[in-house]
C-alpha cells in the first residue's frame, strides 16, 4: 500500500509541476521562446541531452517552408579547430518585448502609423530565400520591415496580425536576406497584448544611421573596389575566388570591431568577425548576380558563413576560417558532409538549400599562390602588412657588372630606368605629384618600384606611414578630408613591380 501511495503522489507531483510550468510559460512568452531556442539550435538542454530533430526557434512547419535535403550532423560540434580558434562572433537576433493593456494599444493606434508598407516590392526567391520561406500571410510584414528600415523609421504598427514568435521569424528573414541594410541592428523590440499579438515594432539602428548618405557612399566605394576587378573575369569560379581572396586581404579579424555584425565593418572598417565577413561576401556575390546566402549556425560557438550557388551547384564557403596566417582554402566550396564535423546549421538556415557532394568545383592546388589579379590587394584602411611571399630573382650573375645586370633586369621588365622609383622618398614624391595632377574624387595612377622597395612599402602601408609620406599633404593640396586607397601589384620580372593605385578622396 505504501508503494501505491508513493507512486500516486509522484504522479500527482509531476502533474502539478507540469501545470505550473505551463502557467509560467503562458505568463512569460520570453521564457517560452528561450526554451524553443534551446531546442531549435540543437544546443545542450539542461541535463546534457541534445535535440536531434528539426524544430526551429519560434517556427512551425505551417509558417516556414524550404527545400528538403539538408541533414544535420549526427553530433553537435564540440569546439572550433585550433587553427581557427575564436574566429566566430555571430550574434543571433535579439528581441525584447513589453506587454501592454488593450486600452494602451488602442491609444497607440492613434499615434503610431504603419510607416512605409513596402507595397509593390518584389523579392526574387532565388536571391532572397528567407523571404520565400515565409508563409504568404507573413510576407507583407517582411516587406514592411524592409521598407521602414530603408526609411530609418523607428516605430510602426504591423500591417498584419502577428505573434511575437512570427515577428522574430520575419525580422530574421529580412535581416538575413539583406546585407545592404548595414545600418540595421540585429535586434528589435515590440509591444504586445496578453494574447501575444504584437501592436508596435521598434527597430534599432547603428551609428551609421546618423550619417547614412556618406556611409552609403563609403560602402559602395569600398564594394566597387572589389567588384571592378571581379566582374570582367570569365568564369563563375574565377569571380568567386577573386571576391573570396579580396576579402581575406581586406579584412582583419577583430572581435571588438565596431558594428561587427554588418558588411560595413568588413568593407569600410576593414575589421570584423564572422558575421561581417559573411555579410560582405553575400553582398558582393549578390551584386555579381550569384545566389549567395547568409547561413548561421553552431561551430563550437554561434557562427556565420555562406552558401553560394555557382555553376549550378550549392557550396559552403567560410571566408573567416580561410583567413588565417597563412591563408587557406580549407573551408572553400565544401559540401554539407565535409562541413558536418565543424559546422551545423540552426534556425532558419536549416531551410536553405543543401550542398551536395557531387560536382563541386575544383579547389586551388595545394600551395598555390593567390592569383595575380588579386595579388597585393591592400586594406583601404590598412590594419596590418600584406603577406607577399616573393621568390628571389637573380642568382649567380655570371661575372657581369652590376650595371650590366641592371640593364638586363630593366629589359626583362620592359621598362626604362627613369620609370623606376628607387627609394621610399622618390616613391612618396611621385605619388604626391601624380595625385595632385589627378585631382579629387575617384582616381587612378601607377608607378614602378623594385621588389625590394615594395617589401618596405608593404610594411609602411600596414603601419600607416604613407599618411606622412604623401597622403596628408595630398589631402591639403586637394582640399579634401577623406582618403581611401587600394593597391594592386603586378610583377614585371627582372626584380621590378608596377603598383596600381585606386584612390578616392572627398
């Protein structure tokens, strides 16, 4: 009898505890969403168990659709490989909510307007997959959030009846699809009724919103520096690799970089985390006409990378993890199976197209140098020296004099002695002269230096010494305040190289 009583009270205790839990969740939607995120992200639940299903935070199968085929890894990545340790930094979308009474909601309706509704906007599902995932009834809200973000609207009322969970899904879809909205923060707040229905949405913007016109100009200029070199290449694979390598040259991984969840931090600031790398790669490849998606998940920590379709095949690309010292192609154009040991998709990214094993593009040969069309690309806001591992030219001179050897080298390079700037002072003076002649705006000029001098100039650009060398004086002479430079280096043979300067002053 005692055993039966014990079982009875145990069962009753579980029932009471369950009822209390349901009541708490009903009164606290934020807690409900957090529990859903634990499950949806496949992260360790209290007690150490791991979800192996396909639920996504705040999503049910009736509201999100996507291609079948992606198979989550059998186990959750336990940590990042040592070669890329710490190279994560993606921050999931953050939402905050405030429950208000019906009378307050009625008052809001007379004060807050819907703002821009985005009516008439069209988003191609090939380029904007997160939009395509949403049920048709939620797509008007996607268009509204996008349009209001474009207009820098802070608060507005939703054009459709939407729950907090649905709102988070829609906001994340907008955020993931549009790297060009670099001023939009990855978080928002809302006011909702006791029923869970949202009545006001408030977007958050970063500091570029205070000078958005000039920030857009800087962003576009930085993007054009890379796009100009990629768009005339013959094949998809060449274009993809150009952009991949350009970003590795351009961006320095830095966890504390400002606005590091945005493409702006990578392209303009030259410092970012995985989110900035991935959103910059997404934007540039979109501009070149490639379906390129922002993919988020877990790689020992929250992480972001890309899924790209080129030559008809979807592939995983992680520019952040390739940007090591030395740079690699270890995470370039990989299948889901190859990524499975280190990367696991979560959230909406579960519904992005799978990356199959077959027909992946050939990778660069092991040990292959960065291609000549991108070799020597310097960060427009240099943070560190480039790494150009040049092979020495020359060797035994066969008994000829230094002057004779120099003449041979010049002939091999196809240049004359008066074209060469032999010292840093000569180089700086020539840059100042050519820049003054070119004038303010988007300009180009070239000069020739010995490879030995380039090795020193490379360090000077990395340290910022070029400012004193010629840039400060050039700005004064041109009446400009801002100076952006990008360099490309061409080997001429004979121990010489030509420097191509793309300069933007304003």
